[in-house]
């Protein structure tokens, strides 16, 4: 039978692999406990491996972990995936596929955020060059000036 320490490490490993958790410090912050308290629990100190700790895990990561498993080691670590009535999970491959899609979606979001920052920096650099050297030939029209002014006003309102 698994110890509470084993179960806590299993939770931590799952979160690192599937939910972008990087450090025990991040884990402690998500649980609203201090890093030393988490460290004591991870090292097997029963005074810190409490029902309250496992309830905090379920509260911090709702819909993921099976509290009964966390407390007793019986059953499955993860809660079942909600399905329409009568529909069952076909096999473990479907669960892995869903997890991989989540990981892929998170990576796409991170990549898009990085590209957005790079694009903002490039736009700022171009505006600086235009301000320093004047407009690009052919862009002196009143319509272009109006468009640039509206764009700057829009950014001021949004940022």
C-alpha cells in the first residue's frame, strides 16, 4: 500500500508532467502553504501529511484529483473524465490523447505570447524609426496620418 508521502510525490510528478508545475515553491504557492511545510510533507513528515493538505490539493486543482485516493491510496489518482450519460472512456489511449492535446494547447499559447511580445517590440522599433527619420515615402497622405493617430489612440485606450 502506498504511503501518504508516495501519494504526495505522485501528485507532484503528475502536476509537473501535465500542468506545467515547475518547482516545489510553485506547488506550495498554489496550495497557499510555505515551502518548508511542503518540503516537510514531501520528506515524509506525518505531521504535515494531513487531510487538510490533500484537501488543499483538490481545491487548488479542482476536478483533477480523487480525494479518497489521496487520503487512503485506494482507487485512482485522477477523477474520471465527465462523459455524457452512457458514454464510457474507450481506453487509456484516449486519456493520454486528451492530456497530450492539453499540453500542446498550452505550448501554442506560450508560443503565441512570445510572438506577440516580439511583434510589439518590432512595431515600437518601427514607430521610433518613423518618428526619427520621418514617414516612409508615399505614406504622407492625410488618410495615413489619420489611421496612425487612430491606432495610437486605440492602443492608449486598451493598454
